[in-house]
C-alpha cells in the first residue's frame, strides 16, 4: 500500500489517503474467502467446500470485501504514517473506504498529530530558591518521634491520662437498643489519638482498670446516615491502662536505633538528613518554577487526547501504588474503584495532567533545539538503576524499557539539567498566586502522580484501525450475514 495524499487541515490534525492496487486487494479478498468459507453453507456443497465464485454468485461479489478491508486497514495506516513522516497520538479514525474503478481500494484516515511547540525563553530564567537551615527544634521533634516509636507500653495502677492506652470493652445503645457496629471486646485505644467518636476518649480520662461507666455521645452530622446527629450511650469497661515508657536519649539509644555509637553522632546525622530533605524540596520547587515559567513562554496547542491519556496514566499508576493489578481495568472501572466521576477527575487530576504533558513537550523541544542525546553508558546506567529498583535483571529491564523510551527519558533529564544550569536563582520569593490559581495548584498537588514515567504493563491491545466505520460497499455486510 502507498500514501496517495495528505492534508494537514488544521493545528495538530491531518487527513491522509492510502491506496492498495487491484492485485493487493484481490489477494486480501482471497484471504478473506479462505478464512470464512468454513462457515458458509451452500446447497449442493459440503459445508466449507463451496468455491468462492459460487458464494459470490449467491451473496454478491462484495461478500468478502469488508473482511478484506479490515485486514488491509492497519497496514495501510502504518504505511501512511511512515511515508508521511507523521507522529500520531491517539487512535486514528477511518472516515472513508471505497473500491476504485480499477478494483483497488482506498482508505482515508483522520489522525491527531503530536504537537510541535514553539519555544520561548528557557535560558536565564529567574526563580526563587529557598535557602533554609534545619532548626534545633526540628531536630528535637524528629528525635522525639523516634523515641516515641521505641517506647515500651507498661501496665499502670492509676487513673488513665491523655497519652495512655486503654484496653476496653464497650456496648453502644441507641434509644436503649444495641446498634450494629457499636460493640467490641478488648479494644485498644490511645487516648488523644482522636480515632474514636469525638468526645469519647476525653470521658475515659480518670478511669482505672476494672471500672465501668456510661458515656453519652452525640454522633457528628457527617457520620453514617443511620447514626448522623444521633445521641447514643456507650457502656464502657476499662480492662487495662498502659502508659509509654520512653528510652533515655543517650548513647545506648543511639546504638539501638542507628549505626552510631554516640548520641551526638546520631543527632548530627538526624540534622543532616533533615537538611537534605529541605534542600531536596527547595531544589524540586526551584525546578518546578523554572519549568512552569518556560512553559508559560512556550507556544503550543495540546491535543485533548494527550491529556486524556495522561489522566489514565495517573489512574493506573495510582492503582499500582495500592498494589492493585489494574492492567485490564477500564477507566470507568478505575474511577468507580476510587469513588470518582468526571467532575472530580477534572478538579483533582486534569490540572496536574495538563501540566505534565506541557512539561514533557517543553523538555523534548529543548532537547531537540540543543541536540541533546544520552551516551551508551548513561543508558546502561539507567537500565541498571531501574533493574535494581524492582529487583530484576538488566536484561529484564531492557525488555520492559525499550531503547527508544530510555533515550527519550534521558533526553528530557538532560534538558531539565540544562534549564537549571542556565537559570538564575534568587532569594526573593515568588508573589503568591491569585486565589483561583492557588486553589488549582493545591488541587493538582493532591492528584495521584506516577513515581516514574514508564510504559505500563500490558493493559489492553491498542485498537487497530478498521474499515467498518466507513461506508461499506452496498449490500456487502448484509449479504455476508
């Protein structure tokens, strides 16, 4: 098949026509006959043994045309994309199929093209880079958290206090009758954790092991429908009261929780780790600001299909973070799983998806403008790193992450490095965005984001272009039936 014509009719859109000559179409029709004849019954012939001419005589010459066209359409599409040097996103649409006067066949496809950005300023961009030093209070708080994590719980013979853990039995009553889910035995509850109904934990303060008490509670208005705003009574018995015993913050503590021999060495390491977190966060924010500003200076019209694909990618990656095997699930199924609808998608995920698509286009454009390309050594290092991250072999990583994919990933990384290397860091904070912009940015941060942009495990085979969307030759489909 060959490309007959191509028309880039509007931004990011193209229509092209490919053609197969009479011999190629005849070959496809013959293949369609051989594939389908086993299901055709003609009086006077054993099932599957009727000659093609006889079948066509009974059902029409076009009886096998539709299957032949379906067979030729994918190859025609690929030929048109290759000859036209098109970079296509999304699925093509077959808009016309027709048999020509010389018994060949032509296919017309509408496609969405990968956008070509026009770069604006991307060198010498000024952006705020926060310089922050870890405070002694932050170090103390971090060590205190680790100290609490290593505390021992000891039974105490005294009244319960906030911070203690109590072992309780309780039975809940609504209008004097037990209600579903309102009873438990041996329930462990940390007082002050706010993990129970508001007002419940506070009323356990002062109780000792062995004591019983009725507690009056009114459920919040936003609770379950059956109990929202209802007044109930819990009969509670305290079985045990436990209090945490914290380890001393000394050299022995340092040896127990770290690789250091002294507490001062351990404290210095905690400070170093916290400082690294602050520096990493500052660097990330600096890069994000640079990318945003360079995107604002860039001119590009992003096809909706690219945003939709990115939203889907977010959903699948979000599912994988919860250990879900969502490879065969549809977007609708994922949305139902997460309790989302299109409104929540547009509010929570779309802004982040649009920004990521735009950022990728920016970095690809910079890489092209600067003729960036990774070395073989850098690509090997990338595969080795990915293999190590998932406990696989380098060979497995190469099978999963193609050379073309890795090359594009590294080119984007190089482009970002170039953007940063040519930027100007300032100590003047950016002006706070307008209320609506702030809301959008805050929401985008909440959206599920992939840890790394890489091909998803097989989800569903991409749908091949078929001819059935176009008008089939008269009577062909009807007679085939």
